[in-house]
C-alpha cells in the first residue's frame, strides 16, 4: 500500500525545497545527541509546533526504525491500529514500513491489530516523517494510531512494543506524537502541562494518568506517552528531559486560547545494558558481584524514580528458560526498592531452598526479572481475581502463600489459589482470607 500525504500544503509545505528550508531552521544538527529510547514531539502545523519538534528530534541519536504512535483524530479504523506494511510518501520522498517489527508487535499484543483505515486521513504520524527524512532519508517507520481508551490498553501495547524490540534484537526509537492542553488560557495551559511533564520526567505513567484525569488535561499526547513510558521502562530508560515547551500563543500572540507543545526525550545512560531495564540490570549486577566476590554491592549512586520508592519486590532468575531461583518480599523490608532488589537478588541466587546456590560458571546463562508489587488489597472471593492481571495472597492465620500474576500455565483464579494453599501449607477446605495485588515487571 502507498500512503500519499494528506496534510502537505496545510500542516507543512508541499514543496520539497520549501519544506527543507523550514526544517533547516528547526533542526540543529550540532545539538548534543542522546541515546534515546523514545521522545515526545508535537504534531501541529509546523509554524506553531515545528520549533519544539525540531529541538526534540535534534537531541536524538538516530536508529534505523522509528515507531511512531499517535492519537486518532478521525475515529476511523480499528481502535489500536498498526499499519503492517507499505510506503509513506511526503514531499521529501518515500519511507518504508518496517514490516517485521510491525507484525511482531501485532502478534504480541492482545489489542494492536493490522489496519490501514485509521491511517488514511490522520496527520499524527504523517507530520513527523519529514523531520526523520531530513536527518535520515532511509529511515523506516512503524505507524500506530490509538483511539481513546483506558491506560491498561496503552500499557499492554507498550509492553508488546518493548518485547518486540527485544525479541528481534532491533535498534528502534519510540516516537509519541501528540500535543498538550488544548484551547485554554496560556497560564492555565502551562500549569496543567507542567504537571503532566513532571510525571513524564519521573517516568511514572500511573501518575500521569491520575493528573490527566483529575486536573483534567486535554492533551491528545496522553495515550502515546503512556505507551512510550511503559515500553521505555522495559528498554532501559534511566531518565527524561524536557527539551523545549511553548504554546501556540508564543507564535500567534493570542494567549486567550492556546495549545501546548512539549518536546521530551526519554534516554538511557551509555553504560545501560541494551534491552535491559535498570531495575533488572541491578539484580543481574548484584548476583554476579555476590557470586564472584561474596560481597553485597552498594545501590547505584543515582537511583531511578522506581528505585526510590518503597515496595515489596520479587526477583526471579531463569537459566536457559527454566526457573533457577525466586525469592521476594510481600511488603517492603528495606528503605527503598533498590535495597529490596539487592537483598532479594542475593536470596534468589543463594537461598532458594528448591535449588543449590548459583555457581560462577552459570552466570552467563542466567536471565533476570524483577516484580515490584503494589500494596495487597483484601477481596471477597475469587471472582475479583484475574490471573493475568493480579497476583494473589492466600492467608490463614500466620500461614501465607503468594503467587505472582501472568505465569505460564496458570490460567484460572482457582488454580492460583490452589498453588498458594500448597505453598503456605494451607489445606484445601480451610477458610482463608484472599488478597490481590498488581506488579510492574522489569526485565
């Protein structure tokens, strides 16, 4: 399929020469470049938001493929639309869809579907392409359009994107295309937008959701950014930076009803392990240090936002696909998540009674995942459980059994409860109190 430009001559010049001249004003090829997992760029007409978009993309080390995620403005097509193949045309030439990566995302997501209709008259993806072509003419893209829905859908797609990049061992940048507050006075828009940006810089998609709903913030970037942050946290993001913020009032002089534009980059440090989140990397570093030296390592000097929190943590170690150790805490025992990871990683490697301690020659074959638990909440019965979404705790007096969510082969709540009873030494007919919790899983 060839997707012809629909907003050339409206959002940006239809003439190749004029478009290149405009982009040259916005893009700084000498700007310092970051190892970016992703970025937020606005998608209004270039005369309004091009300066912010250019400032953001100028800071990114380019990869072969950009996954461009935009909100639907037309309502057409499937709710979570991935264009799996084809070519997009702009006045600067053609870019191809990265078919392998696009189809991998579709295959790993319950919600993302193959669709072309959503992309036909939608500008959210199109307006970003000339910025990419200007810097790297042979860039490939994966176009994704999201129709308004809850955060759980966006997060699921974010997880699928991260898994796809890791499983294919691909180099890709995730580009969230979207604007901030719409049609409010400049000061009000700026206040709301900075609240949203603050959550982005904390890499906290749940806090962004709370602020988006409670303030409320009329940002069409919401869904794409939640998707981006979710994926970025699995791909090793270590921080985010607001590169530039403006409103349409800064261009038009009309500050009574503005649209906000933010350029944010989500980056990882040069020493981050490719495809591994900082939290999983800490578990790996801890085990390797302890097994080789017998010494407990210190936490990183710079903690990510998640590491600063207090929460129960489970560290799982697998060897060539088989469980090699899993130890954790229901509730926080240390002063922060980083300390919790270090303690439980050592326990998983050396004190799981089901396994012998990990030996140094095994280290090269080990994989790590870290589950950070929400506070468990009591529930009435198993009807309030979902084995894919919720972990479960079964309690009878001082005896407890815990099972993490989304485990292979555990497809029913009854089976979850049976396993927990066995782990806690609780008989099948004994009265119990049930609790459920969610996890953020880092690999």
